[in-house]
C-alpha cells in the first residue's frame, strides 16, 4: 500500500460562549450536518474538526469547540445545564486547539449584543497572541448590520456580520478565514496528523453511557482529546480523533452512549444516539465497549444483534476488567460468548483504559479484521472449496428432494459476500447455510470477518 503524503492544514478555531451558534456555523462551513445543533445551550462539549473547501480558496481546518464561560479573572464559571460540571474541561479542550491554531473565529450573538462573558473570553483569547476575526452571528441582513456591529467594535477585533442559519455572508467568512489561515504561521505541527492523508483504519467506539469509550480513545491516542467524566452521557457529538501508531495514521470516531429508547428523554441525546449508530456504517471496524463492572445488559445484547444482523465488522472490548475478580470476569466472558452464538466470529478482548491492559492488542486485531473483510477469492478456488464441502456433507432432503449446487462466486467484499447458484434456493435449510458459512471460514481463514451468504435459484449451470 502506498501511503499518502502526510500534510497538515492550517487550523482555525471557532470559539465563543454557549449558544452563539458555533456548531451551526461549523456545519455551514464544512457543508455537512456533523455537529449536533439545538436551541438548548451547551450541546457541544468535545471539540470537533472538519475541512473547509471552497473553489478558489486554499482548504483549511476548522475546529468547533464547546461554549466557554469565564469570569472577570479568566477562571471557568458555572455555565448552563448542558455543560455544568464540564466548564474547566471545555476550556482546556479549547486552549489545546488554540495552542496550534493559525487564527480564531470569535463568535458572538448579534441578537444578544455584547455581554460581559463575551468580553471576558475576548480578553482570554487576546492573550494567545494569534489573529482573531470577530464573527457576529444571527445577523440576517444588511439593513441593521451597522447598528448591530457598533458595540462589538469595543473588542478591538476585525468584525464580520453573518447568519449561520440563513447563510448570510458565509462566502465572505470563508474568504476571510482562508486569508487568515494563509497568512498566519502554524505554531505547532502534528495536531492534524495529515487531514488530507487517508487513515489506515477508521474505528468507531460504540456502547452504553459511561462504559469508558472516551477514556479508551485518550489512552490509545496518547492524548486528552476527549472529555472524560463519571457522568454518563458526557459525549454527545460523534467526534473524529486522529492519531499515529507505528508511523501510520488511524482515526477514531467516539460516539454518544447508547441507551434504551424508553430511557431517552433528552431530545439532544436522541440525536446523539442516532448519530452513534449511523457512525458504524461509515467506519472500517466498530469497537463495542462493555463495562465489566456492569455486566452484559439488554442494551449490549441489542447492539450485538444489530451489528451481527447488519454484518458490520466489529470486536468487543470488555473495559474495566481490572476492577472485578477473575471468577467474575470468567463468568462474564462465558455470558458474552453465549450471546455471540450466532456471530462467534466477533473477537473479544479484556482491556483497561486505566491500567493499559491489552490496549496494544486492539489496533492489530482491528487491522486483522479489516484485512479479512477486504479479501477477494478467485472463483476457481471457491468452487473447489464448494466441492469439498458438498463431499463432506451433502445437502439434506427437503420435501423429498435435495438442492443441487451448480457453482459459487464472490459478489463483493467488505464484507465478503458469496452467492451459491442452486437448483432451488428454498430447499437449502438455514442449518445447512451455517455449515457452508463455517466451511468457507475454515478453508479461507476468515476467523473474524462477517460474511454474507446468498442462495440463488438457477436451473442451468451456465445461468
């Protein structure tokens, strides 16, 4: 495999107090609804990045951050319900992004006017000594623009009025930010790990709230990229985190904790859960994280069934396994294996984000699954394998007749999909299909990849 050049793009950070429209602006700039947006303040907690591409402009990285609440002494102060208890962590996440930023889009709310919290944050950003553009959001037209902008001149930053919701002046904003990115020097390399370079693997973390998904990402990436808390449901957006392992680029997608629908009363959480499940279809491998101290819950079993039914490549990580006794861990592993009876191909690893136990085995196992999923088997080899399988165990009689197998072919990969051409597909029992599945796995060493098997009726071998 030829590795692409690892080129880092300049970073522009969106910063502001809660509910000024940063996430809506982020989505508009990257032309995708990646960040969850809602009228409730404090929806965004972890920082999220994307690429802004416009014709005639050099691409640049844009980073959405959580709403910052500072007092006059530049210390985190209590924010709205959505971020209460996370104010210091959100500030730390934003400061980490600012440390490598080429510039800042300081977002304020034109409808609210200039508030003391805006001034406190402006003073904090000013001390970073990097270029700043004050983006006055929620300005829907030109008629009142000068009047709305007047009080924001006191901040001493260049101003631009926009409406993220209605698209007003977004083109001008892209031009200004691209110019800022072009002129400013990136003060630290490595933050992006090559946003234009294709990652070797994309991995999604899935699981119930507080299973330790964010802690695992931080431990594997060697950074405090995700906010970690004992409060269940800390992560809301699906956040991409790039990191290097043995000189190669990988990307994690951390997702919101998935609870049963009956327990979801928060509208924002509903968006988060839908985004989490959707993320599994956009990555190479899904890592389903279970909490050893909580055991296997009904929601864990539902997620396993969902992944198995959709033939999504996945592995199970039993996190916090160092916190329970060996006999309890053995019993837990047995229960998981019983749950995996119809998808026994999914590997299970006992790990600990806190102690580092077996973390080094996660990436190699995920890579092995991905390699199996990408396999292409020549038709000649497949049909020799079919002959061996039929010789060992011929199809059973169904209503007095056996299905006659003509030939076998691979229709696609990722996951490997095989089509058996038979005289009558209705005469192939489910149990015999499982036998053929196991035969293919054994002959072609498909230990951990999901595979699809289809039976197609064909009355002629040449069909």
